C-alpha cells in the first residue's frame, strides 16, 4: 500500500508523522496517551482499540509546518466553545476549515488503520478538500452530569464514511459537534443552485444534472430534521462547480457570496427554526437556547450522524448500488444502537 502525505496527497519527501487529532486537543481532553475505542469494524464487527497518541498519518515536514500555525489559531477558538463563549462568523469559518481537516484526516487515517479493507483508493487529501464544498456544523452543549473530560469521534468507522467522509461527530469535553460536508449538501437549504440528479460515474467522479434554483432557504437537509443545537451553521461552496456558470450572475448570489469568483457563499445560521444569511461576519453569533423537549440524550444526537450519512448516500445514484445498500443497512443498525443508548457514551 503506497503512502501519501495527508496534506498534499504526494509521496512524502522528508518523512514525518502528523497527529490526525492535534496534541493540544489530546491534552485538553485528558491523558494524551490514553486508549480509545471505536465501536466496531464494519467487516468483522469487532471493537477497534488504539492509542490516540499513535493515531498518526504520513505527512511531509513542509506540509506539517504549514498546518502547525493553522492549529495554533484554532486552539483558542475550540477553548471558547467549550467555555460556552460566543464566536464570530469569521471564527466559525475557520472552525469549519479545521473540521474539513480533521474529517479528511480521520478518513485517511482509518484507511491506514484498517489496511484498506474497503478497497478504496485515497484520492482525497486535506489541501484539496479544505473549504471546497458545501458544509455545515452544529454545536451541542452537553449537560453537566456528563463526565466533563473526553474526546470521541463518531461515524468515522462506517462503510458509508469510508466511501465518502461526509458526516461525523466529535465530542470535545462538554460539547458535541456534528459536521458534514459534501457536494451541494446544503445548497438547496441556502437557496443556492443545486443539481437534482447526482450520479457516481467512472473513477468515482460525480456527474450532476437537472439544476434547480429556488432562492429560498430551509433548515431541513432533505428529510433529515436536525435536532435543535445551540448553534447550527451552513456554508454553500461551489468552488469546484464548473457547471451552469450563468447562475452566478444573479442578485441573490451576489448578496449571499463572500467570494463570487470562487463561488463561496456566506455563512447561514438557523435562528428560531429559520435559516438566514449572516450579514456581518465580524459580529458574535448568539447561541440559541435549547430547553425542555428540545434537549436530547447524547445517544439521540449521535444517531443523527449515521442518519446524515444515509441521507447523503441515498441522494447519489451509483452502479455500485449493492455496496451503497449494505452501507445504509449497517448505518441503520448504528442509529438503532445509539437511540437505545442511555446517556452513557
Ligand atoms: Zn505534503
């Protein structure tokens, strides 16, 4: 199995190991050399255990240095979140970038960890995935009766995630963050143009057609009704969309893009169940209050990760329908498992 740098996707020249989850995050969440467990390996259904500290992937030294300064910017922002302090729109965009990095890093690492049992060739690397596609993020404050220290990743062990690292959850001490990103994942939600038909063709490339453009926002992703979080944000990004460029001479997109040339939308935020664009990215975003029936057990929150992966897989047509079907069936089991779970995760 050939090794590639998780950042640039090339063979690493001066070889180095990058911690997929940074050291500062491990220190922040407990003993940095502790053992973690993923619930199951999707082929053998056994528990996977490993040491966070050894959770590393190949990287060039140069790339590693470049991303070290990015990590230094992120650490205080994650600390803000765990202290329930508000963040600005621009800070949220940085956090979305970081989640792109972590999500793809976990995906590549799992590929090495599992010795590529899914027979997937890793075309993805962090450089060409960071800030390139639609993305969304939710923050949940966990109740104080939970153990306050800890780091867990959810959804990264599934066949669905191996096929496409679209959706995952990360618990950092007293917060749970659910993050998703993929082609046109929330474009419809934000009133942006979106293809109604997506198909995986040769070489894993995506073929899209039947464009729609409603200019209307909606908080529900397909049929995935999200639980109420203290913060739910979405950002449509069509940087790699080479189709239907005439859509982008439009006043709605003109008003709601922060970079029209690269087709990067502004941040949208759910407030009182309505999705609205954020007008000033330098201002602090108010957290929503989540009370009474809106409060969910952590198992119910985590179940959404697996449901979200299925929503994405169900959206895409593929000649590999059997593999998709299997991935969806496995995920349904995960959803049932987490829904039935009490608060002890
Ligand atoms: Zn590199």
